[in-house]
C-alpha cells in the first residue's frame, strides 16, 4: 500500500495521515505534558516569590545559591540550575548570607510550596501533583551508564547507586557513558525528567572524590535511603562539591613541575676550572650506565698527546624510583671544554649530589665552582627568547621528520607498552596512592580504576602522527575489568 493511498480503516484519510502515521513516543508525550504544565506554572511561582519577598527575591536566592563560590554570574550558564533550585528547593527563612537583610517573617518552606498553599483551590490536579513531586527530589550526581541518542539517558545516582531512565532529547545526543552530571532527576507518573542541571559536564575521574563523599554520607546517615529523600539534607554539600569541581576544571591550578625522580624543578649550572683529561677520567664513570669510558673517549675531542680536551656525556643512574619500567635515569649533563667543566642539573637534590661527587672525585684539582640557579619561570622565559630568535630559521634536516619516522614510533610504542605494563602495580596518586591491581579486588576499587581509565581515554588522544592510541582494554584485561562499552 502506498503512503498516499486511502487508509483501509475507512476513515477517508490518506494512509500516511491515519494508520500509517508514525506512532508517538509515549515518553515524549508525557514529557511534553509535564514540560507544558511547568512552562505555565513557573512564571506564576516566580511572580508569587516577588510578591511575598519583594523585588530583590532573586538576589536573595542567588546569594544563598552560590555558597561563597567565586566567579559565578547570575546571567551565566548556571542559571539553568539556579532557577529550578530557587523555585523548588530554596527555603528563604534558612537564612540569606546578606548582612543587610533579615530572615524574620520569611517563609519556612520552598517557594513552590508557598505558591501551592496560596493557590490550592485554583490548581488543577496535575499541577498540584507536579508541585508536590519536584521538591521531594534532591539534586545529586549522576553517572551516564547508557544512552539512546535523541531520546533517553540511563543515569546511575553515584551516591545512592540506583539507576533511572530519563527522557532527555538534547543531552542524550552529547553525553557519553562515564560522564557525570549534577542534576535533579524527578520521577513523575510514567516518565523521569531532569528538572535543573549544572551547566558543566564532569569528566569520569571526578567520580573518585564522589565515592569518598558517598562513604562519608553513609557513615553520617548510617546507610542511604534508596528513595533519595534523605539526601535533601545534603543539598549544600552536593552544591559545594559541584562548584569546587567547576572551579578545578575551568580554572585549574598550575601544575607542580617535577623531574623524573619526582623532585621540584630548579635549574642549576655549575662551572669549575679543571684539567680536561683529569676531569674526563674522574667523571666518565658517572655515565657508564649509558656508555663505557672507551665509548665516551671515541666521541670526545683528543689532542696530539692523546689527552681529552673536549667531551660531553650524561650523568646517569640505573632504574628510576618513580617509573619502575625505566632501565636508567639521566640526572644531568656534563661538558668538559678545555679548562672549563660545566654540569647542569634540574633539582636542588641533584645539585647537592653532583657537587659532592666532583669534590670526592677531583678534590683540590677542581677550582670553584661558580653557580647559576634559575627558577622554572626563568627557564621558560629563556626558552621563549630562544624560540623567538630561531623563528624563520630552516629546521635541522636530520631532525625535521624524526618524530614521524618508523623508528621513533616504535620507540614510543615500546615506551607506552612498558608504561602501562608497570602502571597496574604502581601507587597512583589519583587513586589515593594505591595500586590498581590491589583496588580491583573490591567493587568500589574497580569503580575507581575504571573511572580513571575512562578519563585517560577521553583526555589523552594520540597525536595524528603518532598512530593510534594505546588500547586501554589491554589494561582492563590485565586487571580483570570489563572492556569499555560493555556492562560490568
């Protein structure tokens, strides 16, 4: 039957406009009904708030909402969480932080309840039911565990650990499994909706501190009510946590820069006056992890008498206390040029160690040293000046494409392989300095490790020239976790 043929039911309509018409989604129909009622109710509730609290009602509510958080704009994106909070959660008599205002005489119930009490005789049954339902649902943190793009999200409350299917056409197109949202999820008769949500989607690794918060709430409340009503009392705790996450993400603290041994970066350049050949023979053993004395001599400049007059080599040691899979660590760089011995290191601890090594190996045969110390900021400024002065110069031909070469890619592949091989048995700061291999023995530990692995996959994509990113499903397999995208 063609879509334009008469419908066989006898209605006289075309088939495409009768029995052949697309069937409406029952969730979509119910969501439209609820949203339509709210679009009518909420302007009325806001007008009522101004009537009983005055024209500065919004300012009072905003002051209580932000909880001393900095950088929040009343006209900014957080308005989408503020208005639903103000209408259905804010209790004016709980106390505005404005010193010039008093809470005496202010309502001791949410604004929507005040409106409902004042207009009880003029509300339809559906309107009254919606106004009774929303205030009983708390804001909280929800993990996306599944999605039907354009229609629905499957959300898991991180604190209560219960799941709900939420009708959400827009966000279901953008959110991915593992994302975290700060929102109020309300269960109506036949549909669940998000009534208010934070403007910022949180990455999966923020689940780890939320799990610590979950433990604290369980201790204080002696368990967690599955219907989430008891969590209404945690409203400020959750909002404070969301604002803290927001600040961390939008205004991250500068990283603490460290060398490969985990020591704070501080650049030291020592210069001694020495006999070049004596200095070479005394200090060559410091590089024997990466080359023998004979190999270093082959690369050095030798005079007619067979004496070393110039040489460069690294100061190195076996292994690394931070990266267990490393076979050696470069501690500094040694340059001998005539009577000048220069050694560069990048931490205070290494500076003290090399000074004592030179004193022990050369003694009074080394005069000095003079010392130049530079902070990280000074070193970066110097690097920027050098980069600026080198602009326009032709690149070194032998180094121009080395990073794209098969040899370089193979070195990087081997490094990543070794890194992830060792990662499962290392103490990871983001996991509370615990080892992933130990954590996965418990359910909560598996949650923590999986959240961190998901964040690595989101924020550590491979550069195009480096080839595909390391497959972290191999790490999951070693730890006995489910592969990404499968149900645990």
